[in-house]
């Protein structure tokens, strides 16, 4: 069964080879730390749940607090772990230390034997004196790039996580009704995830009713969905550190009314087109701007934006209604291996500030695609922005829509040799019935 299966030794060896090839170290040595548990302030011996740094996890497939993986191009990989203590055997039920590992106490001697050679540190910060930061950025860029394509073990876990996520979303048809609170909806959704095998949620579940649907990182509370309101749900299950990230927007009463339907259709069309644009060689930045164009076109048709699509995007007026990027990498955590292609300078345009990827897609990459349209009071009521765009926004109409919230649709798309597979297509997009 996948949920308990560890990555095979062959899979881990292949990942380590891929990393070593990508880094191309000559004389430098590499150390990748898992990190240490973080204590809860005032919590005595309580710590936050420990998750190893994703760079360490990818190469070891374990959440080992205090673990350090070291690499010397002259003699390969050494896997340092803290030996299991008696206290851990009693309180945590831990058993033997992993095979083929070395007590972490020996790391100092390993480093001392290589004194004078540059040390590159990846993963979590090392204890003082561990590594320098000079070559780190470049190595991290190359390492991140090397682990972008998902291997079979990773994809199997993601598909399981998506199955669990779909089970949770299936509960929403019953759960979303006028009078239900955001918390009630969250509980139904997450219970579906956990019943279907999730270890945890991939990130804090978002359930926003009415105006809360326009708050990107909203945390569900006691507010009840009202007749005629939108309900935005953004959530994903996680399994053995691999997750997904899915958004659907529903009508509390079962069907969209008035402009809600028009806005939903615009977002849906933009989302479908962005999914279709995912293919080997496609630039993530181009997919982002394609989604901007589709959304702006729709907003012009609704007489919310005015003027030409090009002029509006050039002036960045689309950021008033679509202030985030089209998507990010997903897999080992919710912001997996994003960033730029190695060596590419960082794009500085405001319109790309929240598009955190800049590379051509390759087979094995999994991207979220998640365009949306929102009516955010902090953007639409801002005097500076109103002054900057006196003519290309129908301010009266835009202002009247504050309170409607927002609409977003999000799928997770695997790039294949000939195109793409929408991994989350099985989670329906229609309004909850
Ligand atoms: Mn997302």
C-alpha cells in the first residue's frame, strides 16, 4: 500500500545521482540539514509537528529531526542521523536507527577531515560554523531545478493525495447550504480527506463565505453562508509529505445568480485555457499572461474594465481584480520547487510579483493552475489606485460588487511528453447541488 511504502533504495539512489549531476561539485562539499523541531512558546516540551526541510526529505524520504546528509564528490553520500535515545523509545515509540546511517556526532570529524574545502549548505540552516552561504544560492537553484520533474514514487503519492482530496470534496454537495458555517464545511471536507487516508492537510484549509471569498489566505470561522452567496473552498490532502492544492467556488444556494454566473464562466474558461496551455516547453510566465488576457477580456465584456486588453495589462490595472499568479509547482509541499530556471535573472515587473515561477515546463512537472477574479475592498477602495486608473475601471460597478467576494478555480496539471494530464479533473466544478 502506497500510504506506508517508503521510497525504494533505487529511487533514493536515482534522486541522489540526479542531484549530484545537477550540482556538478568539484572540490566543494555539500551538507543538507533536516532542521530541528521548533518549541511552542510556553509549551514546555511541546513542539510544532516536525517536517524535515523538503530538500533533505527528497533525498532521504524521512522526517528526521537533526539529520544531516553530506556529500563529497570524491567519496559520495554520508547519512548522519541522531541515534535513537532511550527517551524517544519510551515516549515516541521509536525503534532502531535507520540502516546505513552514521551517528550525527561524527559530522564534525567528517567536516574536519575536509578542512580548507568550501562547504555548501542546503536544507535547513546548520548549527553555527557549519557552512557558508556564498555558493548556496546557485547550488539551491540547480538542485531545485533537478528535482522539478516528479518520479514515479512522487506521482503515486500525489495521486493518492488527490483521491483523498476528491473524497473530501464529494462531501461538499451536502455540506454547502445556506446556514452552514465555514467551520462546518471545513470539518466535512477534512473528515473526507482523513477517512480516505490523508496524513494531514497540505496547508491550512480555506473556506470563505460571501465577502470572505475575496481573502486569499482566509481561515474558516463561525460565519454562516447566506442565501445567494458564494463559497470558496481551497484545500488539499497530504500523504507522506506529498499533496495537492485544489480550489472550487460554489453557490451557497445551489445555483449562481446574475453576475456570479458570468464571472464564474469567465474564470472557468480562463482556467481551462491555462490548463490546455501546459505542455513541454511552455513558459510559465506566458501561461500567466495568457490567463490575465482571458480574465481582462471577460471583465471588459461585463463593463467592469474599459479599454483594450493590451493597454489594461500594460498599465497593470488587471491587478485590481487578479492580483496573484496563475500557479506554482505542487507536490512535496504546497510550494514545491518554484523559482526561476537556473541562471535566469529575477523578473521585477509588478505584474509578476506574485507569479513565483519562471521556467519552461518539462514532462513530469506538476503545476497548479488557478486564475480568479476578486472584489477586494483594500484594492478597490484605495484612493491611490482610484487616482491611478480614473478611466479604465468602471468604478461604480466595481465598487457595487465589493461584498460578492471572489471566484477561483484551481487544478493540478501534470506535464506529459505530449501535453498534459489534469490530475484533479475528477473533482467537479459545477455549483454544489
Ligand atoms: Mn495554489
